[in-house]
């Protein structure tokens, strides 16, 4: 079973095996919310189903809980069962955006206690570059028996992040681009800046130039200096809305640094309350 990353070649081999994986296309565009589904309909990896960031991988927004709050666990589990996911299923997630939306599904499945979830390294671009075909055919799934089990990844509420401002037990790591972290060029949220005492690790730094994840050793070299004298389980990860932070969480697992936590509300939840402090620069 694959639990972190899978190559295009490995996925092709899996599709030829008796126990075929269940594949989810997670392509999405924050500027054009219909683009992901449209590109899925035009061409996708054979047998893949589509999961939408807004409709499937996020919960109900209140205006105070961020742009992509976590879905209800039971609701997500029901959707997964409808697509044929069972407790023993191998799940593969892919996108065309460096893995950020696929990593969201990876984190959510682990949050539901499912370990056999992997991200296609290099995304759909790696699949087509390897010469494998795409299709427009949409499969008809048979219901699975997926059940929620003890979480393999944890999330923290905003209250814990507020308390951490005082005790500084955990290191908060922001996955957004450096300019947005500094409070510059903010286009997605109404207020620019970052959570005080947070540090920045842009999710794209986890990738090679070809869009594949860096090696385990290179990721360790990048992450260990950031952690300092802390272990991974003493870090809280956030971004704008709890999506690209999952990319950092996946990178840490690839590096063998386990136990990091997600603040899913992230900056979009944090800045919705003017009483919460912010930092710029």
C-alpha cells in the first residue's frame, strides 16, 4: 500500500492489478471555481472520480470559520463510501497544482483514520509526461464500507492557537507565499499579515523544479533548521484557508518528521476577528 506519494509508473501498475485503487481528481482553481470540474470532464486519469474543494473537501462557511473549514467527518465519510471507498481501499489523489488540493484530501483521509492514501507525485502532468492516456469516461461506483477510525492527523482550534501566543509551546508555520506572509499583495482575504511569532515556509519550497516532491533527505535538510530544538509534533501549520498547509504536512511526513498539527481555519479565520493580533513584515 502507498501512504504518502506514488509515481505515475507505480499508479499505472496499480491500475493493471487485481486490486485497483480508487482515484480522485482534486484539480481546482481559486479564481475560477468551475474550472476543476470542467477540466475533469474534458480529460482525466482513467477510473478517477472528481472531488471539489468547495463542495466536497470543505464544510459550511459561517464568515468566521475561514474560507475552507473542515467538512463534517460523517458527511465526508458518506461521500467516500458512495464512491466505493472501503476500509482496505488504496486511495490516490492528484491535481495539476503541485499537489496542494490532493494533499488536502490526503490529510482529510488521515484525519478520518485511513492510512492507505497517497498523492500522485508530479500530478496529472507527470502522468501525461510518462505517456499514459486520459479519458472522458466517468465510472459508476459501487458503494464501499468506509468507516471512521482514530485520527492519524490532528487539527487544533483557534483557541489553542490563541493560547499558544502566550505559552509558545508550539511553532506556528505559515505555508503562504512570502509576500502574503508579510502582509503584501493580499488578494484572497480582507486583511493582510500573519499570526504573531509565526514563521514562513512557502509550500512550493517542498517541490523540485519539475513539480515533483523533493527527496526525503532534501526535505529533511530544509525542515530541520526550521524546527530548531522542536519536534514536528510541536508545530502548528496554517496558510490562508487550511489547504496549502496540508502540503507542508505531507512534506514533513515524507521527510520522516511525524505528528505535526493543522490549524484548519488558518489566516482567513484568524483575521475575521479584529480582536486577534496580527503581524506584518
